[in-house]
């Protein structure tokens, strides 16, 4: 599986230049859909959305609609949302509970484990020809449940999800685990879906560790919208990390995170001023977490992106985003907001209100991101613009391998995460083996450096 | 409330319509602080997210609910004040340069009047909105939906005590909701 695109010229991670074409050209878009989204592990949803047998949630994987479903026996499946007969979507509700998915077109029906059950006039029209067992809904060959989250890949040869996730797991855990350190235990309290007229990789890259874009959020930092803003504090979050060392870490599989490595001795930083119950709750969680996790409690999460298109915010706010490409210049963005399912009602209420004013198209912080991504995309489509690559030379070489924590660790703001991400991206587009995609091949590692 | 009405009912309806048009004009003229003055201190400003649900489940599941989970807006006067403050920093790039906005308000109906049209202190008014936003050069959004406002008498004028905005979209087709409704 080779490509005609001159990828190595266009993505030169060693020199720190990347062609604008990968953000705007239909050819790259097509290659991504065929070679990247058909192989990589993608986030599909959360088990809290489908707690009971028969529950379903319609999600997306890249450009395609999929059904996340818990069958009547309790097993979780992900199906392509398209009838095997003429392709009609078998489900156009966003979520619900059912015992059958009935296609509106010719009424073929499927059970919650994907099996074709009902074919109208079967005996008269199909007897002896149609073997129903061969015409189930198309199901992902690889599925993994991790601490409530559901992930899938269309590639039967894909490595298991934990190998794919690699050492980025320590950071993802900080998003998915209870605030007091118990494993898992989160729930989705709501979902944003919106269209942004920008290339999806701008969004992924933003979360991957682009801390350099902080000035674009000056307006919220000036006025203060954080959990303590009602008490007069400026900024867009509480400062939980002021004693920690910020770290930007990249991984051979293409993931990148921005976290904070706290000192050996560190104490709870009060927050949520004006909400004493919430502050007390987080203080309690902080100490419990330290007891439970020991040294690992020193990792506190900001943001990250799990290759290719699942981003997260770790604490303030807290949730997962997925960037689904519609075209080179249009993306469907989904955000899943998370809280601990057993958090007190007052805590959940303060958090959801903060999430809403911070995040997404109605969020005061992220509106400015959307503006940047839109006009960065638009201003890169021109013939002249596309002759000039983007600059990714920030903090070249300024990282150390496995420094305190695993991964390629930078202690200064860096584009190393992005250089690494696009290097892995290039390998997908060249159709490399899984060994190379996981960064196991020596050539791959050298290229990354 | 349909049927035959008294003159005082029509007078009240006209007064309420004038108020809504004046309020819309303040937003379109970018007189944001003056607009905030029309909001009651305890205002609820709510725009649910709409979902595609099976027939028969609309009342229960179509719209996200105020006071729980995630909606487009579920906020109070403090947060709306922050939105105004942010626009007026001059560095809120999603509204810098400022969008051009026109609020059309129509289908105005008095849904509840208390205690009476003559002495009304509380009015629930239904309307439709069509909000046109154009920003920078080519970016244009049209937001259409229903609005249910609760107005509270304030001397010669009114205060908006509750605004519910039912936007007729599922996936939001605009990149941002950076304007006020």
C-alpha cells in the first residue's frame, strides 16, 4: 500500500517544516480516510451512555456513522450504521433502548448483537439464496473497553488498545479515574456536537501540547471565568499547579500530552472559592488520591491528544473531544463532558456550569480557538500560501527520553509533540507496518529524532 | 391565549412587543451594558441542546433540561455579564472584529398574563427569533428558533426574568455561539 503523495517532502519533522497541503488538500483528506481512520484506534463513546441491555448511542468513526450498543446479553458492540441491503442508516436516533434496529427502507431488521433477523417476504423472495448469518451489521473487528471508555479500530491486525495507548496511559488515567484516585468511575453528563469550518488536525494539535497559543485566550484570562472567578479571581481556571513542573511529553505511537509533574511534597491548592462544599470535596479527593497513587499522584493533567483525533482536558474542565473530518476544511466536533458519577450533586452542578462557560462553541475560552482554526485553514488554501510550509521549529531537540516520567519529556513549551505526531501521521499515510506505526522500527525512531 | 381580547390586552401586547424590539435593537447596536440592565438579577438564560428522538419521546427527551447536564446555555446574570465584559476587552478574537448582527423577533404572543392585562406585573411571552450574523468577510450564520420569555414589570418598562431559546438545530451548524440572543 503505497502513496503517490510526496509525503516525506511535505512532512519534514527533522527540519521542522510541514506543508500546508496536509491541512487543506482533498488528496490528503482522502488518504487520511483510507489509511489512517481505517487503522488507528478511535474513541467511540462511554459505557455510562449505554448502562442497560438494549441501550444504544449513535457515534461516529471518522466520516462514518456507527452504533455503540449493549446487546440483550450485556456485551458491547460497535456497528457501522448502514443496512447491508441498500445502505440506509438503520438508526437515526441519537440514543435509546431497543431490541431491534429496523431499517426504514425495506424493513430488514437486526438484533442488538448485529445479526440479521427479519427479511420481509423471506420465504417467497430469498429462500435458498440469502444466508442471513452472512449479512449481519458490519462490526468493528477490534473493540476495547477502558475505564468506561469505548475504543474501536477497523483493522483486524491492529495491536491491542493498551499497546497502542502505551505509556500515555498514565495521563489518560488522570482524566478517567475518580478524583480521589479510584480507577474509572466517570460518567458522561452531556455532549456537544458542532461543525467547525477548519481542518480537524488544528484541533488535535491544539490539545496535543500547543501551550504556545495561550495568548489567544487573553480575554478570558483578563476577565476571569474560572471556578473562583465569582470571588474576583482572574484567569480561566484555578491555579492548582503553581508548584509543579510543566511537562510536554510525546510517545512513539503519536500521542502527546501536556501535564504537570508535582514536587515530591505538595499540598492541596484551595480552589472553588465561594463553593466551600466543592472545595472541601476536592481537598478530600486530593489527599485520598495521594494515599492511593503514591508517586503517580504527582502527575496532574492539563490536555492531551491520543493519536489521531481524541483529545482531552484533564481537570478544569474535564472531558474528551473527538474531531471527525467531514472534508479537508470542515470538521464535526464532539465533546463528552465527564464527572465522577458518585460526586455530590453540588459538585456536579458547579462543574457543569464551569464546563459550559469554558468549552465548545458557547464556551468563552474555546470560541477563540475556533476562530483561529477557521481562519488558519482558510488562509492556507491559496496557491501561493500552499507554497510555504508551516514552521514547527520550536524547542527543537529540547527534550529528554524518560526524564522522571516515561516518554520524550520537554520541560519547556515545545512543538516536539507536534513534530512527533506528524511523523507518525506520515507513516500511516505511507501504509507502514504496525511495528513502524508503534514506533518500534529503528528507522521510525531515528526519523522522530 | 387566543380569541377575543380587550383593549387593555392589546395595549399590553403592544407594550411587550415594543420592549422586545427595543431590547433586540440594543444588542444589534452593540449597547451591551444597556442590554444587561434589562435582565433581572435572577435571570435564567437557557438554550437546550436538541436531540433526535423516537416518536413519542419528544416531551421527555428531545431537549436537554435546565438545571442538569450540559446545554448550549444554562446560565445566570453573572455569566452573561462576563460574556459582555469579554466582548468589550477587544481581544476576544471570536468577536474581534465585532460581528454584524440583526435580531428579527416575530410571532409575538402573550402566553400568560398576571394578575390582569390592566395591572400586569408578570407576562410570559412567546416569539420566534431569526438572528443573522455576519462576521469578518464571508462568515454568515442564521439562527432560527422559538423563544419563551418571562417579563417582570419594572416601572415603565420590564425586566427579563427568564429566557428560553429553542434553537432549531441538532448538530450546531455554526462554529460558535459568540453572540447574545
